[in-house]
C-alpha cells in the first residue's frame, strides 16, 4: 500500500495504513484478531513480532486486552474499527457471511466518484480512534451490509476493505481501490516530509508482499 501511495507516510516516518485478520481458535467460542502494530515505520518490513493478538476490545468502556511481543509493540489505533467491522457488526447485523480479513489505508476519493462506484461513504467526519469513530463505522455497516458491500469509505479517515480471506481482500484492493483512492488524507502535511518516490521508500515496496504472506499463511494455518 505504501508503494501504491494509498497509505501516507507521516512526518515521523510511520505509515497510515494497516491490516487485520480474525482468529477462530480451536476449543474457544470467542473470536480474536491479529492486527499490525501501531506506528510501523515505512522503511522497515513488518515482522512477525510486530503483530498484536487482540483478545477483546470493549467498545463501551474503550478498553483492549491484547498480547504482543514486547511492551513497545502496541496494536494499531485502528483496532476498535477492526473490532467493529470483524467482530461486532457480523453478529449485531446478522450477516450471512462473516468477513475474516480487512485492510485499511488513509487514502480517500470524492463522494461523487464513490457513488458512481457503489462504494458507501459515511455521513459524518469523526476523530480517529474514538467511540464516535467506531459508532460511525457501525452505522455505515448497518446501512450497507457485507457481503453486498466490501469497500467502505470513512469520511476524512480512509478506506476499509472486508473479505473472506486475505486473497480476496488483496484482489479487491488491486481492482477497486489502488487506482481509485488517490486522495491522501491530510496529504499536504503527510507527504511534504518525504516523497513516495523517495528511493529508500521505493526499496521497501516488498513490505506489501511480506504483509500479504504473513497474514495469508497465518490465516490458512489456523
Ligand atoms: Zn486509520
């Protein structure tokens, strides 16, 4: 996603995008999530130790129970939105099919184009990683259920892609998102510091492939 320009590289060198998959462990009725860590640097590949295991997220009390490889590795601040998309919405709205993989980047497209492409856009702009943000995501998912809809735009935050597995999400990303969501959120501030064509960043385009393999392999194994 970094290479394609759909996740901004923030002034501190971190990326505005992440991915998540559902884990259904044997001997447990509870679903959990694997999510990429908060503040992944753009010029480092995502390591296995950079992934957080989310046992639960309480959207009412805004608390998260998670495991990670060290104290410095914390889940992405988009974790509540993934919890809303992958754990809460499928049960609450009785979706026939339940998505197992999701991807998100801080790139956008204008409302008119989204209408043309049948991509639902949320009504309200909300501050990232707040109760209102998660509520707005749930309202959007209630109005536009999965699997009839698989790409969503949270106003002034970015796109979310939901799918049955990593391969489906990456296929949707390639065909429907990568070339369409070209407006980077807060692009002026975000991109000024470093060009996406910066050779150091270009060298790290394999991050995308690594992330895909990591989640794909783990998802298939479980
Ligand atoms: Zn985000």
